[in-house]
């Protein structure tokens, strides 16, 4: 059966705190490690009250320290926000501490609004151009010590120099990201949970354009999707109203902590809100284990995904844990 993994954004619930959300991530990671999940990735987002995950490298170290079996990684490090040397050194340190268990997932977007993006990068010499590929090439040249003699970085070593970079994954939600992942020889994680582009076509483009690299000698495609699983369809639908309201609010530029199902039920939805919920539900698998599996299998088959990575954004931490437990039983 297809390997299962987790993408965790450390969701903040109304009435709780971001600090508790981070502790919840450690708790969920311990559970996932025991359940047999393949990998556990944490995201990078900034200035979003509903998401506590702003420093994936720190959380990766904390999660790796309390788990034993899963690979732990970034889903992802937003490369436009960081100097490539800093990314290389931090992930080499992680690889040195937890050899063979770290993944370096890279994103092309800043993961935040323009003002916050500027605050993150204002000392780096900001360009209006998409400089992801330049930063990625710099990261690779630092790793291979490929800068020619006379280049200012020729003698720069990413330390610890005797530790390799972890395997590289490119995150994306578009045809461009899929083709780029193939061209640079990275594994690819497609963000079906928010993408408007067709997942099966993205995976096809990725495999068609793949070129072997030191990181990966053959294509490897991860399908990231949103799942809400509960003992019954009815209970899963109740829990998923939190996701519905969160999507509606985000569409209006309202980035609030996750609402309870009770608050979501009492929200005054306009017709446009209902339409947006219906649109998002096409990317969301909700139901009992049997229902969720029935929804996911056609998607897995059409994309030929090598791995399924699941994110679950629920108000109640216990319900989120239970959703992952039931998911493993469905695919056991």
C-alpha cells in the first residue's frame, strides 16, 4: 500500500495559543512515529495567526529528537526568505545530528504577505524577479564546492563540511513547479490541498521532465492533500466545518485562529461563501475511513503518486490525532 506521511502546519485554535500548537506538533509526531508514518514535514509560514510553524529547521530538530523511525523534514523552507549558505549549514547540522532521517523540502514562495516578505528579506538585496533558481544553484554550488577559482565563494564551505545535504524535494502547486522539479532532479511534492492546477497533469509533467541528479537518480512524487477522517461520515462532516470557515475567512483576507465546529455552524455564510466551500471541498477528503479511502484512491491512481502526504487542520487536537489514526487503519 502507498506510504503515508504528514504535513503539519501547527494549527492554532481559537482560545488556545501558538505555543500550545507547537507542543501539539510534538505530541502528534510521537503518535505518528508509532503508527508507522513514513515522514513528518513541518511548514514555514509567517504572520498568520492560524499557523504557528514559522521556523521549520528548529521544529525539525525538536521532532527528530522525540521520534525514532520517521524521516523529518521541511514542507518547506521558503528559499526566497533565506541565504542559501544558512539553509545549507542548518540542514547539514540536522543531518549530522540525525543521520539518514532529514529531508530538505524547498518552496518557491515566501509563505506570507508582501510586507512580511520584505521584512524577512530587507537585508538581502531584494529583487522583484523570481530568484529561486539562482538561490537553488548557489545552494548546490556550495554543496559541490563548484564555484570557480576567483569567485568570492570559492573558499566558502558550508559547515559541517563532512556531512552531505539531506535529499532535496521541491514543493509546488503549478505546472511550472512540476517541470522545474524535474529539470533540477529533485523529488516533487504537489500541494493538491490548495492547488488549482490538475494533480495528475502536474505529476505527468514532473516525470516527463525529470533529469537525474546527485540528490535523486529517478523521479519520486508525493501527493499532499487535506483529509478529515472520523469514525462516521457525520462526525467527519461536523469536524470539517472548521476547515470550511477557515477557507472562507482566508478568501476574505481574514487570517484568524481555527474556529470550533460550533462557531463554524453559527457563522452567517453568504452565497459566495457557500460557493467557495464547495470549490475547496473538491480538494478535501472528508468522512469515515472507508469513505476517505474511496475518495483518495482514484486520486492516487490518476497521479501515480509514490507517497501520500496528509495535512489535517482541525480545531480539536484529539480529533486531529484520531483522524490520522483512522487513516492508517483505512490504508493498512
